[in-house]
C-alpha cells in the first residue's frame, strides 16, 4: 500500500555524472538532462552480465541547478524521471531546486 500512496515518487542514492547545458521540452516543461549512476554494488543479471546502473533524470530548467562535481554523492527524490528534490553533503535537508 505504500506504493499506492507514494505513486511514482521514489528516492535513490547515486553519483553525479553530468548535467546538460542545453534544454529540452517534454510535456510542456523545459528541462535539462541529469545523468547519475546508482550508488550500489555492481549487479549482474541471470546470465552474469553487468546491469547498467546509469539513469537519465530531468531537472526543471526554470530552477537553478546546484553546482555538482563528477562522482559526487547525491540523494534524489524523483517523480518518474523528474527530479523533485536533491540532497548533497553541502545541501543537508535537501534542495527543491531553488
């Protein structure tokens, strides 16, 4: 039932890879592409192949993007692929992208 209440919102611990300079539009919202890698041990599928832990998320282009360093640890709350909140060691308590 927790999934029903939370809907498509989920949290993830990850490492920052990149944030695009350019903007795209999806569902009438301008966003920048945020690429992260999930911060967990390397996983393999049933055939022993490495599972890709890279994720493409969307950062609202109307919000100021935080200054992030490559491989910086992040905690992200997202709705689908849209970032709702981002927390780093320097942004304790989270950032709503203000």
